[in-house]
C-alpha cells in the first residue's frame, strides 16, 4: 500500500517561541523511514532558532539516508535563510529534495 | 616573571581599573557650562598615576596613550582649553580605549592598535586646536616618542581609516528568546558597513533529539571589508549577545605609515590589530567594565579579616579546651564537654557568618555601569534623563552581584527606551522635559531589594489586556486585577514586535529577566501607574552559598526544598486530589486547582508510599504558578551549604545544586523554577 508522506506545515510565524512544538513534531519524524514533506508556503516570519531546528532535522535525516521534500515557496523563508548563511531545504518546488547544507 | 612581579602587576591593574571607573564617573558629572576644578584635577590625577604605573612596569603603549590624555587634561585644568561636550565625549572614549589597552596588557594579548591610533589622533587634533598649539604639539611628539607606537599629528592623513578587511568570529551566547539575540539582526547591521561575507558553522550542533531550540549552536565567520574603524564594528557587536573575536586583515600596502619622529628609530611594523570582545550588550565601554567586575579576586576590608581571625582564634581555644577535657579526667566530664561543644558550634556559626561577610560586596560595582549607559543611550534616543542612584553601599554576595548585572541592564534599557518619554511628549503631558530613572538598593531582613524605575508613561493596562486576549493568554470573559494584567508582560508571548511602543513595550525580555532573577532564588514585582511611571522591584537572597531549606524524604533519598519557594505543607485527606483532563493530577488549594508532581516519578525513584494521604504535599510557587510536590515525608528545616552540580558533576533537570548532610550523605537541592516548568510542559504534552 502506498501512503502519502507526512507533511509538516510550517506556521505563518515560525520563531523560537514555536520551536518547542515544532521540535516535538519533527522529532516524531526524524527517523521516519519514508519521505517527509516540509511545507514552507505559509511562512511569513522565521527566525534563526527555527532555521537551526530545520537544519538539524535535515542533517540528521541525510545522515540516515532518508529523504526530506521541501514544498511550496516563501520569500520570507528564503530571505531569513540567506541572512544567516544557511541553506535549509530548497524551496524551488514541491518535488525538490532537501539540500540541507551550509557554507562551512 | 617572578611571583612578586605578578602580584605587583595584579595590584596595578586592579587599581587602574578602579581609577578608570572613578574617572568615568567624574567625567559624566562634569558640567560643560561650569566645570568643577577639583573634578578635573581628580581626572588628571587618574591619568597621571596610570601613566606613572604603566611606565614603571614598561607598559609603553599604555604610558604613551595616557601621556597624550594627560596633556589634554593638563590643558583643561589650567583653563587653557574650555571643557566642552565634545571634549567630555572624547575623554569618555579615551577611558574605554585605556581600559581596553589595560585589559589586553593584563591578558598579554595584542592591543587594538587601530582604535588606539584613532582616539590618539582625535586627542592630538583637539590639542592642536588650542592656543599655541604648535609648541605643545611638538612637546607631545617628543614626550611620546620612546614608545615607538605613538602616532604624531604631523601627518594626520596617514592615520585616517583606510579600507580594512575584518574577520569576526561570532558565537552567540544568549538564549534565542532573548530580545535582540537573533544573530541575523547583527549581520544585517554589519552588512550596511561595507562588503560582507558570511559563513555558518554547524559543528557544535548536537543530535536532533538533544537540541535545545532556545540555544544557538551555530557560529559564524564574518568577513567585512569597510573603511570604518573597529570602533564602529564594535558598536554593533556590543549590542549582540555573543562572544566576538575581531581581527583585522589589512593589506600590507594600505597600512598607515607611522609618522617618523626626529631622532627616533623607525617604528616596528604594527602587529595586526586584534581585540577580544566579550560584549555584554552595554553601550560604550561597559562590556569591558563588566568583565572587570566579574573577576576572580575580591578586595576585603581589614576589619572583616580581623573579625575572621578572631573567630578562628576562638575556635582554636575551644578545640584545645575540648581536647584537654577528653584527655584528662576519667570518666570524661560529659557536661563540660557538651558545654564546650555548644561553644564550638557557636564559634563555627560565627566563622560561617564572617566568611559570608567577606564575600559581600557593595552593589555599587553593579550600579557603576549605569551612568555611562544612561549617558550614551539618552544621547542616542534624544531623551533627557537624570539618573538617581541610592543605596550603592548595600552589600550583596559576590556571586549574586555578578549575575544581577545583565537583568539590571535589561531593566534600565527598557526604562530608557520605552518608559521615559521624549522631552516634547513629557512637556505636553505637563511633566519636566527631563525624565528620572532611579536605581535603589536596600536590605530587608535576609534579602536585598533592588528597585529600578522611572517617571515615564507607565504601562497601558487596557492595551496589554486586549493584546493578551487577542493572543489567547487570557480568556475573553476572564477578569484580571490591574496587578495581574501588568504581570502579563512577564509572559514569554509578549515581545517588542507584538506590543506597541505606547504600551511601553515592556514585554521586551521581561520573561528572561524574571527567569534570571528566579534562578538566583529571587522574585520580581512590577508596579506601574499610567502617566506616572513604572518600577520593577527585585528581591534577592543575600547569598547563593547557603540556602534555608526543608529536607524531605523520597524513596531512599533526601531532597532539600528552598524555604523561599514553599507556600504551605499539607497532609492530604483521601479524595482531595482530582484528575483533570489535560492537566493530570490536581489538588484544590485555596480555591485553585494546582498540578501535583510526584517527586518519585520526576526522579524515577521507588517511593515508600504511593497514596497521597500517606505522604505529604508541599505547595511551592514560582513565576506566579503553584505546584504541589508530593513526597514521602517531611524531615525538618535546616541551612545547607550549596555545592554546584555543574562544577562537581553535570547539570540535572529539576536540581539546582547539592549539599552534604550532617551524616555525610549527599542531598540534592530542588530547582523549583525547573520543576514548575516541568509541570507546565507535562501538561502541555
């Protein structure tokens, strides 16, 4: 049976105050054997804490050879990630795979 | 270097830092319209003694810089130059530079040559503007020549800042919810100074499960090419809650050529300007001052040491008396031994109190940064603010004093930024154009009270309440007292971005301030009146080294509950506890249902009793939230000496420290704020 990958919908405001809840959500999926989708469409504000959390999530999934799919596009998300020099995901399109990298 | 020389150096630095603090205070009190001659004299004497001491120890760079500073001060005290606002500002900058030079020299690290050269250039330019400048300028050059680092004003263009490439290692230190802690803000501001490249490093990032979302594990290397000086960069970094290492990588060809000085060998190539910055977020030189205050040494008044010596003498006498009693008569005189032991016990208690007094320092050292902070911030915000400080002699344990600095800075900044209105607004409201910011400290029983307040706009309670309702923090029909509404600003949900400025924006970091105070075992209370101002009252324990606690038994273990947190101890009647959906086990206490934490569950122990009516419940309070702690048995009240878990083992959630009991066993001291948070998170989960 084919099931849809679970989707993590990032809220409009994804800041450190929302991180505890977001972490709980991501923690349940960090070892999920199938692909996990992260939808950034709604994001209007995201801070370094949330980006760091997403970055750590992606990094761990990559280390486990698991797939994370980025879904939607958000200028705020892109701008915030660029501002702190983190490449968290790839918001080019729904089917693109995570490019969880950093410039170091 | 010999031990003796190290001791001399240590004494010199200690005195120099204290003198600089005094110099800064005197400068801030100088009135440009009617300068006080004695104040100028005292400032001059500080520069003169630092120059003499640094010359004696061959700290030539410090001696050279101080010489220029002293020359300017000599002109001022002789009345040959007027005391103007720009002069005072330059002298304040000079104290910052001098403090930085002394710190670098003390740490045996390189001095930030560029910053020194910039300020020295400004000092010399100011000197050059005075009457008969030519003669004096020549004297300055000759006098400063032996150091080879002094830069003459003969070729001022060589000193002007050129394009430099700065590398900044940026490591955030604050927890991310703290206002202004998000590194991206600093990066944006730095990017405006020139061309910036940013590289993030994730090597400190833990496994996802272990990641604390409020901690920034990422670090950055910033490469900034700019014409601006290190001071301009520092001004931005000072606002960041981060450890920053700033170093210059100036191309050799663009380095300023130090001006040759007649009859002196050419200066050696300048070492790359480097400085270790550990900003605390203060304006001006306060970061450096904070570092000084957080030192490992302590200056003790002779009478305190005499008192200590006397008590130790008494103990030695009591001990030898007891030895004689035990070694002498057969059978030993039990009554006299008992009396001797009581005497010894009294002496030991006195010894403990004397040692505690040795650790006590006047709060002046924490307050001393504020005149400068108020001076700098009020100028930046175009506000007129008078700072009134009282109770600076009030003594507080050194450890508490070191930790109280940052919360006080937050409160003072909030008052300046959001509490006190602009002069025109104040005048329109029928107030004086000059706002008042007050800091007051006094002892109240076994606690120290610190008040930080202003006569500004006060909190707009209506708007706070509507904001809280909009955010769902308060139900639409819930009635809250004014005090409860004001206390909403301590909720983490309130932040600058969400609370408008007219509301006074006091949500900024207030949750962090309260958390920091509570970690010190203290409490925070807010008082406010619309249009008349606000004040925050902090109550702190005199010391962190000893805690009054209640020992309780849980399973085979003993825990200490700090008395300050306990509201009541209860024996349960069967059926008083309830199970509430989403909250778990609760207890009806004074009309409210409060969650119960079974300590054996929290610490994975096998309890002696599971039934609530067989054990005891202590109601504790933190952050305005009450929790019932279920334990097997209450053992008794006692004073315990706190040992750090982090130093001796590692941090444990729910535990703030440990102590050794009379029987030699170890008891853990409960971290009440941590347990209250644990209850809240358990309920939210």
